[in-house]
C-alpha cells in the first residue's frame, strides 16, 4: 500500500497509508486510509521513514470525511512524485 505525506486537523503533518481498489491511484477506484503516522523530518521525501501511528485520542478529533481529504492529498503527492 502506498504511503504519502499529508496534513490533518488544520496542518498537523502526518503520513497516510492508503489503499486503492485499482492498479494505481489514478482513475475512478475505491480508496481508503489504513493508518495515519506522524511525519518525521525525513518522511516528506521518503514516507517509509514515518513516526508512530496516531493515537486514538488524536484520531477521535478528526472531522467527518477526513479520509477524502487525506486521499486527495496523497494522490496529488504521488502524481507529482511520478513526475520526477
């Protein structure tokens, strides 16, 4: 599952582990978020270097429909990464 940097709750930097029902992040596929991790200073360029998973206390503060915003941010990041 791809990992990508994004923000939640007005700017908290996190790394999301997302899934797509299709072969990649482009197209009309179902998508979801498995886990959110804290970003480290190195995880913007290499999301595999993420921190610990967000606690339940933080996850409980996320607004409704937070997954859609996270998936959009990660998909955009993956698209720009592919351009490099």
